[in-house]
């Protein structure tokens, strides 16, 4: 029983006691984790916003200010950030300006056609009763207790009013909290983008102060790979959305579908959600076309299914998969697993995460094969 053995035993006992305490107080620990998550959630969102904005901002900064004089390059970071924000807001404003009026007009047409639809339903019911007297007799035999019906309706409305009031109060509180978190996240993202080199240097200093140099180099290599992968994924996702929106616009224009420009822009916007986002655009587009021409709405759904199969099985895996270095089959697996676990956020996150894991596993596998003096070309088909 030397000092090393005693120290190891002490660490083992302390770890066992800590594990037992954690198991006995799981609910308290979960509440503590939720409180910490809620406390730092605005900063997490701000970091995500900063990472997304950094992709166009870095492109503007490297291309626009590469040969600028030193006096102008002093302000390149601020100018690039403003231009990136302006470009994103301009695209969103264009899409919203294109979609909202058409949706409003379609709703007005739908509301205006409701009286005629009600009259058609009444005529159809009368003709049905005349054609089938048994149905009319059955309806005449049905009797209602109108007093009970009115009383139950009033009670239901009273309960609904109370629930609506409580929901309104809760929604107002959630709205205020959401606005505050959004403001904090936006300000934090701007600070991160303006001082990203300084923050990166401070992070490296902290890692070198806490960990051995070899582990720090490995961590920095993984972080650099993750950053490049996520950036390429965002670029590939935008390219894929632009391709899909263009496909819808051209196809709808060729076959003379209404709302070609609006549906193309809507599909391009919703296609930023991997694989399933375009279905949102399909539902809205089919609804708008249904009001104008129900037959064309059916053909629009058929056209969407054809284009979606082409996009989901051919374009998306190759465009996004090649941009993140992930084979097509694993792109589909990542989207499916991520969607089942975390919904839309999982679809957006799991492709670059799986790409990083795939690159790390591939590098480790090649290193192990090299150490064992096995040539990787043996398994190439």
C-alpha cells in the first residue's frame, strides 16, 4: 500500500460516493441543469447567430477588402458586418413582400366565396334529402334538448374565455421574455463578430493553461474541422435551396401554373430546412392554387412530388454531402436520425456533426491501418 495506491483508492472511493449522490438526487440535478441552460440560453443563441453571420461576413471581408488601403481596412470588420446584415434582411424582406400579399389576396377570395359555397351545400343537402327520403325522415326524427344545448354552450364558452385569458397572460410573458432574449442574443452576436480574434486568442490561452499541449492541439484541430464543416454545410444548404426554388419557378412557368415566382421563392426559403422544409412551401402553394383552380392544385402536388424525389435523392445528397465531405447515404441517415431526435434543429445540426465524426473516424482508421502496415487500397472497389 504505497502512496500511489492509496491515492488511487481515495479517488475511486470519492468517485463512487459522488456517483451515488448524483443518482440519489437526479431530479435536483436536472432542475439545476435546466436553470443553467435557461440562464445561458441567450448567449448560446447569440453564438449560433454569430456563427451563421460569420459565413457571409467573412466572404465579404476577404473579397471586398483584400486590396483596400490601410485606412479603410481599419473599418472592414464593421462594414462587412453591416453589409452581411443588410443582405440577409434584404432577402427576407423581398420574400415576405412577395408572399404575404398573395396569401392575403387568396384569403380574401376564399372568404368571399364562402357564402356561395354555403348555398351550394344547402342545395346539395336538399337534393340529397329528395333523392333519399329515408335520410330526410331520419333527420326529422332527431330531436334536440335546446335548453341543455344552450346551457352547455355557455359553460363551454365561459371555460374557453378563462383559458383564453390565462393563455393570453402566459403568451404575453413568453413574448416579453422572447424579445429580451432576442435582444441579448443579437447584441452578444455582434460583440462576438467584432472581437472574434480576441476571443479565440483568450480561449487558446485558457486551454493551454488547463491542458497539456498535445491535447490542446487535438482540440484545436477538431474545432477547426468543425468550423469548416459547418460553414460548408451552410453554404451548401443555401445553394441547394436556390437550386430547388429555381426548379419550381422554371417548371411552374413552363406548365403555366399561377404564383410561379411566389411559390419558387417560398420553396427556396423553406428548403433551408433539410429534405422536409420544401413540404411547407408545397402546402401553402397548393392552397393558393386550389382557390384559383382545384385541378391545377392536384397537378401541382404531383409536380412537387416528382421534383422532391429528384431533389431529395439526387441533388441534396450530392450538393450538401460534397460540401461537408459526407457520402450521400450518410447524409440521409443524419437527416433521419436528427429529425427523430431533435426535430428541425436536429436536421440542421446532425449533418455537420456526422461529417465531423466521419472525418475523425476516417483519419483514425487510416492511422491505425498505417500503424498495422495494411494498405487502404485493398478495400477500394
